[in-house]
């Protein structure tokens, strides 16, 4: 493996970093009390990755087993215990534990042990924000027909198993 071709060709460097303070309000609040923080969206990273902090209150569930065809997904536990599924078995992951799931890998997560938080990294940076925001609206009462659900999951590269 080698470094990719250069993107920046200047000599002086740029001042183009984006700082986000720890106390920034989350972009999405779920009815369950969970939150999603958009640390770096795919749009903000020029499509390279998307990084989100996921905070779950006591006993919040999570998505069932699924896979993505176009993106990898990684999980890094910050606090609490998060159930992570690697396609073969569930593991109670604790702070510092990490799971990488390549494209096509079956995975899931859940919180069944109390409050927890984790980082979720998607690569490349797909536009996951509409996915998170629509699920929040579903939790608040938005309904979708079966056809709308199928189109929604297809649009967001989510295939249930």
C-alpha cells in the first residue's frame, strides 16, 4: 500500500482546518433521548469519510443486522457498553473497543446495558445525514409505505438480512 496521489500541490500549506468544540449541540435528537453529532460529514470531508458521535440513553436499541454495498463502517466505543455484531456474533464492547466492517459486511449495534456513546465512521463519506434525520422523524410519528421504506433503504445503501 502506498500514499495516494497528492491533492494539494502548494508549498506553503493551508489554514483550512475545521474545529468543533466539545459542547456543540447535536444535529439530531431522537425521541428516545439519543443524539447524533455530525463531527465530519461526507460533504465536509470532500467525500473521504463521515464521522459521527452517537449517544444512546439507557436501553436504547439499534439497527438489526444489515450491510452496505458502497461504504465501510467502523465503530469505536467511547463510554458504556455497546453490543456490536460482526456478522457472526454479538460482543459487549467497552470503551476503547473498535469494530471495522468492510463493504458487504453484515453488522449491527445495540445498547442494552445503560447509557453509552461511540464514534461511527463511514468511508467514503456517504450522505448519511438524511438517513439519521428521517429515522428521527419516524420515531416522532412519520409513517412510510412499504414502497417508501424500500426506496429509503435503497437510497441509503442499507440492505437488511
